[in-house]
């Protein structure tokens, strides 16, 4: 065939008649301009039409055209590659795809006309090649980013990586750990064009992560990679993020550069936040192999913090993060080499599989095909995808030109890949019992800043009664609320399953509604016949008179029964009960047990710390285990048999830790623990608007040794009597006496009311705010501590003192006077030097009792402030004694705490002023069994008195000796013990901790006894007789 001459025109081109690819290609190389694309198409058609053509030779000659000096040959070769990949990719891609490396160099070619053709060819290759081969395309593109390459090649390589993330997002997502370090290095390139391209590429590839928790922070993460000064701020933002979605390798790969830098930061706070992020993210990793990828990169940084950082709390967080990452990675030591899936090994598997197959031996399969298949297998192994149909589709297609049964070859390769890599495979366990489920769903759950459940499965059977068990803060109530609100993925909608949540949640605006009208406020009950509502209320004990009462007038127990009646009327398929026995007396608990056991078609899920109730009702126990839900058959006792470490749900004594209460402050003239420090005599109280007294003619005393349980049915007057004891209300009849320096700690029945206005600050900040002045701001805010206008006017009336009429300005201070006190009075319009010291008895005669109470509270608080300053360190140490670590006490807002954790905050705050009497109204509410055991242990060791209202017999029997039975407003006392004569010894030293953590021991001055004074005088005289100097320090 005569050589083609461009002057003869395109119509004379003999490529389509050529019998030799080489001749046709050489003719095409000599074309120019618009003829080049036509020539390339004809060459491509020739390749496709000749099934016997050696494609390896085709690829070799195309490569020669790309690397030669002829610019026209480069353009035509590029066009041929484009056309082949667009039309016949499956046949030619194993041979043509490796030419991408040569195409990259053309972007820096001196002939600018070469570049558009090269770009078209490169884009066609990455868009037409098998997506799973991206794992082998990336090294080719990375080679274009080498320092020796020109900037144009670097830029197009980055653009192609970005384009590949659009074409194969799943594959790029799995390969992000390899991509991010390489592209990040380009952000420091000397050429501005490369820097911009690197940033754009990073932005694009990072968005394939598919993790909605991280996506809002991608711009900040990328900026941080280029600007290390932003590490601290970016870490702070991410540390306050709640991660809910499952974390896979792509998500952690994006975070890894930031985390590595943050762990090396000089500021301890940044290191701590990085550790928190690692801890939270690794809790959500399901595949140990993915976590292992990052263990060699992050564990050394965490270990260095553990070994070198001075802050013990930061070390504790780092230790926790180290443990979480180690456990997430399967609790095995790994190096980076251990975690690599080696391409050479996968290639060996492919070659050996083909060599062992009889059909393939004689097929003469090209090396290019085997290498290409090896690349696809490489990604499938890295992604842990061993699905047979995937191998048939993605591998078998390339063997079809060579063997008849291509699927069989794909199966052989798959089986060998699986066999040699099965150690890193996590296989699902089929737990289907073949029993119809009421629901069967998988979901994740978070509350505040905590991950509660991660890909947990919940399976419920109709008519079963499930006890939901787990430690405080694990998310029991949150789970039930999410079910009730329809927030769980896959959980049947309310139209399919009627779900009712029974909880202590009466709103303030509903308090004045009559009981019967309250029921109709619920939209779902608005159309319910009135008689049905009346009958249901009657069935749970509401008389006609009680149904007319305002809801706010009901005791806690009756309010709970009201909520149960509402649930009964809604005819629920699933009944959710949060602490249903709280505030219920023994008879009502028995009624509730019988009611739940009589519902054959209603499924119940209940959270309760009453082990007897769970034993009598539950058919199954749902237990929180490693952020999963595991269901056990049987009641709580059966569950404990299977899982003995959960014994703390069953026995108070099995608690693994104990609260530690502070020692009460010293009380002057109280020589032994049995001496009364408060006394009520013949006291009666009637609530406004009622004719009958809530509590009538009661006389009680309390001492430091008191251990008293207040018992009685709901609404009997127990809480009213306690409010008189603590000064919450003042009796209309009778007298109340208490030691002037005595302090109460009072935890109310509805404990959360103490902190409900401060939920957006931490527990540490709350205690600092409450006690920063030395006085209890909540105590000052009580109505009994506020002066009414009438009282203010009374205190401004002149009194007769030392023959003069004087008017009070304020009570300044207090000091001891024999067995009582005298107070410094500042007189109105008189200078300070004319202040008077007046005995307490005189002031009481003038009717200044309330002012004396305020002054006593101030003096007591002042003494406590001297002993323990209100610093963050001191407060956190105090919170530690109540089982609330720094993560929850100092670094988490109270809004994000669980109910049990909030009760711990309330209890810790109540005990801050070293009280002498602890009063607990229903202390078992909202505390889990472990915390109940901790509370019980603390009460046993407490040096002060304890008074508790409770229906929890196990708790009260274990801790109290004296019982006050209240029924219908009348008090009966049983088990009174003889006066405890144990002598009280005042401490000689107290420890204080300043804001820097320095511990100072302060000697406490106390009044010497007569015997001690004589001994001191004798020692001084003997020293003086010997001519020795006697200093004041010798007297101490």
C-alpha cells in the first residue's frame, strides 16, 4: 500500500483497507488538523474488527506514539486511546489504561496543541475503566505529582484525582487514607496553580466520605492541613460535635492529619480535645481492620500524652482514648506493615489461580489482563468485598475472550483471596430465631455529647415485658423517648404500632387543671367517651372527689398513677415505662405488677431500679453492652445468673464504688452524736385553701447519729413534715428549734427542680455560681429566707437598748457567748464604733428570728468558705466523690447529662456546705442500682444525720433504725434508739486546695478544756523557771 499523503485528502485514506495495524497507525500519525480525529476513529475500528489482533502490540505502538518526538503522532495516539476506551473499553482497558502515565507527561509538552487531546484521552480512561481499578490508577496519578514533574503535569494529575472522586466515589472513599497525605503535600508546592488545584481536589475527595457528622467541618479540616496555626480552633469545634453515624476508614482518614498534629500541640487543652475526638469516633467503628489502619499513626501520640503530660485529667482522657482505639482495632498490637494488603500478594493469587485452572492453561491469557484483574481484586480485598456475584461481574468479564466458563475462574480467584485474607473479615452472625417480631430494627443513638448506641439491633415480641438495664448515663430513658417520638431508624411508625411513654413529665401549665380535664388535654384522648375516662381513673383508685382535684395537688405517687391511667386509655401496643414505681407505695406497686402481667397482647419496656418489681414482671432483660443491646431470657434474677457482674442491679452491697460525703462542720456545745440539733414540738401545717391539716401535732427530734426512714402511703403528709423540718414551710401551730450553726442538705422529691434553670452550664460552673460568695444562693432565694414587706417594716421599728431608742441597720457578725451566741448589731445612723453585741435571747424577744436565721446561715457558709475555696479543682474533686468524673462534671453541660447524672449533681451541690443533716425525699428515684449502692455506702459512713422518705423497703431497711410512719396527717414513731453518747472530736487540721492545685493544711483553733489550760500554764511556768523562751507556737 502506497504511503498516504495529506495532499490527497481524507477520502483517499487507506486505513480502512489496511490489513496491518502498524501501517494504518503510521498513516494516521501523518495526518494533521481535523483529519486526525477521523484517522484515529478508523484505526480504532480496525482494532475492534480484527479479533485476532495482538492488543499488547497495539498498546506498545500507541505508547511509542505518545513518547516520540512527533507532535502529530502524540495527538493521534491520544485520539485513538479516547475512541478505543469510549467504544470498546471492556476489551482494551487492560492494555490501554496503563498508558495514562504517558499521557500525563504530555500536559507539559512544548507543543500546546498536544494537551487537549491528551486531556480527552486521560479523562476517557478514568471514566471508562473499571471503577474498582481506581486503586491502581491512583499510583499512576500520584507519579504525576512527583517533585521532578512539571507543574502542568501536577495540576492535571490533581484534577484527574478530583474527577475520579466523582466517577468512583465509593472506591475513592475507601482509598482516602492513601490520597490525603499525597494531595496535602501539594498544598505546599511552590507553584500557586498547584496549591489551588490541591485545595480544590482535597475538597472534592473529602466530600465522598458520606459521614454527615463530619461534612460541615470539611472546609475547616482542609484549611487546617494548609495552616497548622488553625489546629487548636478546629480541634475545639470537632471536640464539641456529637458523632452518631458509623465511622469508617474514610471519615477517620480525613481527621487523621488534624488529630496527629493536635496530639503534638503544646497546649494541654488541645491534646485533651484530640483524645476526646479519637475516643468518640472509635466508639462508632464496627470493623477492627479499619481501626487498625490508624492505630500505628495515633496510638504513639496518645501514649506520649499518657507518659509525659502533667495534667492528670488529660492523661486520664488520653488513656481512655488509647483503650477505645485499641479495643476498636481488635485488641491486638499492629504495625503499618501488618495492616497493608499487598498488591504483589494479590497478583500472586491471581496468577496461581489461573495456572491451576485446566481451562486457563491453554488459553494463553495476556499478562496485561492478569495484571488488570489483579488490580480489581486488590481493591475488592481492601474493601473486604468477597461477594461471589461481584467477582463474577468484575473479574469474569475479562476472562470471557479466553475461556468459556469465566465465572468458574472468578470463583477460584475469589476463594483464594478470601482464604488468605479471612483474618481481617468480620462476618455477621445470623441470630434469626424464626419467631415473628413486633419490631426488628437497627439504629444508632446519641444524647448531648455522648454516643449511647451504635448500630444496635432491637427485636421485640408481642406480649413480652422487657426490663431495660444498664448503668446510669447509658441512655435508657433516651432510648424510650426516641421510640416514643418516632426517631429510631426502621422502627414501625405510630400508625403501625401504638407506642405510649409513661414518665414523670407533668407540665407547669397543667397543674391547675382538674384531673378529669387533664386527661382530655391529650389530643389522642379528646374524643374518648367521658364515662370511659371516669371508669379508668376509678380503676386505678381515683375517687370522684379526687377526679375533681387540681393535678398540682396530687402527690408524686398519684401523679404517676394518673400517667398510667392515660396510657391505659390509649390502648398501646408498646408501653414504655420510665421508673413506674417511683413515688408508689407497696400496695400500688403490687397493683402495677398485676396490671402489667395481665396484658397478653401489650409489649412493655420498663426502666426501673426496683429489683423486686423487675423480678415480678419481666419476661426478658435488655442489657446495654458496648453500645449494643443484648436480650436475655427471664427476669432480673435469671439475668444475674447468666451475667454475675450485673449483680449491682440486684443487691445494694454489690456496688463497685461508693459516694463519699464530706464531714459535717463542728457544732459548738454538741459534745456527742446523740444530742438533738433540731426539734419540732407540736407542729401543725395546713396548705392554703384546705380545711384539713396535711400534718397535725407532730413532735420530732434529729441528731448527728439519726438514721430515720419516713414511711406512709401517697399523700399522707410525709413531704409536708420534711418541709417543716428543713424550713421550707413554717408551721402555723407549734415551735421549731435548731442549733444556730446547723446546716441542712435537702434533695427534693422532684430533684431536677434544683438545676432546671442552669442546664446550659456545667455542674462545676453551677456549684461555683451557687456558692461563690460563701452563701447558698438557692437557700437565699427560698421564700422562708426572704423578708416580706411586713417583716421589713417590723424590723425598722425602734427598740430600746441601753436606755435609747435605736433602729436596726443590719446584723454584722456573731460570736460565742457561754452556751449561746451574741450578735454584732449595726444601728441605723450610728457609726460602726457604736455597734452593740447583744445576746441571742434578747434578739428573739424582739422578734428578730428570721434575721437571726439569715445571719446564722451566713456565718456557717463563711466558715465553710475558709475551709474550702470555690475553685474549679476543688469542685471537681468534690464531684468525683459522687461518681461524676471530669468529662461530665467539668466538660459537659448539664443539659446533656442523663437523669441519674443530674441527681448526682444535685446531691453533690447539696453536700457542698458540709451539712449536719441530709434529708432525702425519695432518694431511689432516677439512681441506678450501682449508684444506690454507692449512696447506701456513703450514708453508712456519713458522720451526720440522715432522714429519708422512701417506698424502697430494701434501701430503708438496710440503712435506718428509726421509722416515722405518717398516715392521714398523723405521726407514729417506731424503733427509737437510745441517745448515742459517742464523743465528737473536733479536727485539728483541714486541707484546702487553691486554684493551682496547691494543698494547704490549716490548723483549726478551738477552745481548750480546763484540764488542757492547766497543763499549758504548768508547761509555761516550768519553761520560764529554766530560763527558756516561751513562744505562742508552743501553746498550739
